[in-house]
């Protein structure tokens, strides 16, 4: 157990996926950096998005893709 990842653990759920609060905080930032982070997360989860999609659309697509990965279960 290393201390340098403790900050990361705050925004990961029990499956190692980004939690909804973290995704929402990125969407609320409304910066190019936060949009790129969301796109990267979307890519990691094979979410299909368009380059012009808003941050909130990306969040919705990421959440949907993560649910599919988890077998469609909802929390």
C-alpha cells in the first residue's frame, strides 16, 4: 500500500472506475483540460462520443459504458 496513490483512490469506485462525483466535478470545471480528461476516460471505457459533445454528455456516456461493463447493473 503506497501513499502516493491515496489521492487517486478518492475518485475511484470499488471496481476501480471513476466515480460519478469525480466525473461531475470534471464536467463542472468547463476547461479544455477537464474535457480532455473526460474524453480519455470515455476512450478507456469504449464510449462512443463525438468531438463536439459537451462535458455532461461525455459523463452520461461514460456512466452508461461503465454500467454495460458491469453487466448492466445499476446502483
